[in-house]
C-alpha cells in the first residue's frame, strides 16, 4: 500500500478536496469510523468531480463499471507505488536498491479500499444496489488483476496483510574467518 504517514499535527483539519490529498488519506487504514466516513465523503466528492469533468458529460445514473475502470486508471497518474515492468532488474523486489524508470501507480490496497468506500457511498446516496457500478463484475476482475500484477512486480503478497518479519542480518559464509592475520576476500 501507499502508506504515507501523516504527521499528527496536520491531521486535525484536513478539508482539502483535491485528488493529491486523497492519496495519503486513502492509504491510512484507520479503523476510526469518523475518519472512514470523512474519507468516504471525500472520495465521493472526488468521483462526482470526475463525472462533472468527464467528456462527454456523464451522469451518475448512466455510470457503468467501465466508467469506474476509467476512473481508476485516471487515478494512476497520482499513484506513488512503483510497479516494475518485467524488463526491470528489480521486478519482484519489494525493496529495490536503486531507482529505476518504471511507472508509479496506485497501490492495489488503496484502490480496493477506495472502491469499497465508493460502493457504500453510492447506495447511501440513493443508488440501487443492483445498479451499483462499483460492485460491477468488471471492477472486481480489474482489482484482482491489479493485485496479481503488483504482487508479482513488487514481490509482495497481498493475500496476507500481516507484516513481514525483518530480513535476517547478512551472514558471512561459514568458511570465512575474521582475523587480523587473514585476508578472506582474497581467497
Ligand atoms: Zn523497476
């Protein structure tokens, strides 16, 4: 996930509604309901704004799963998660040691949480469950695809959400003895 820690001090009165602001908050998987509610409202406003700016114009009632996918792809330009291409030497590395030119995307976890909130917001705003574009099969398939792709590209399993244990400290091969009278690396 795109976890971007928010300093406690700036956390109290966020009322910006722009997209860039959405990203860090979307990633903060807080369980405090009010926070979820305000994030949901913000996401809903963002989607409404997206519809208003859509060319050709698009109303909520005509919005389909395909439009939701369009929205998710549009959000990728604001993503902060490096997703390696198969050509990249860091493909499959969760913590690459150097920069690479691979694209930044929205992390799967952020998209998944976003869709969950928008799906709820749609029905809370009078939408019919059977017409909910955020619950469309195409959206589910797309999220599954993104999860697959990102878990392979980034070497991170998204199936289990627990934290990985830290890697063991590097160990010298057992035949290498450290000593003043020894130059192990010259063989
Ligand atoms: Zn890369």
